[in-house]
């Protein structure tokens, strides 16, 4: 303890430091949860995108008819 610091002032500073540490800890936990959530959303999007692209035809031009359609009479 600083010899020039009043014990009440020291206690006040210590309490303020503890409150600040608790605030930083809560903020870090909140950011970690948000980071994990963003990662899960990103992973889900990638999986859904890969499933969507697998179900789509690889070569869309193969869907064209090989012989022209007969005109309607």
C-alpha cells in the first residue's frame, strides 16, 4: 500500500479495480459466446451451401433436349 494513500482511498481504488475486472471478465465471456455463435452460423451456412450445390446438376447444359421439339399444330 502506498504510504501517502489514505486507507479509505486505498479501499475505494481496490473496489473500483475489482469492479472493472468483473466488467472485463463479463465482456470477454460475452465476446467469446458471440464468437462461438458466429462460428456455428458460418459452419451451418457452409454445410447448407455444400448440400445445395451437390443437389444442383453439375453441368446444366445437359438438361437441353438433344432433338428439337416438334412445333405445336
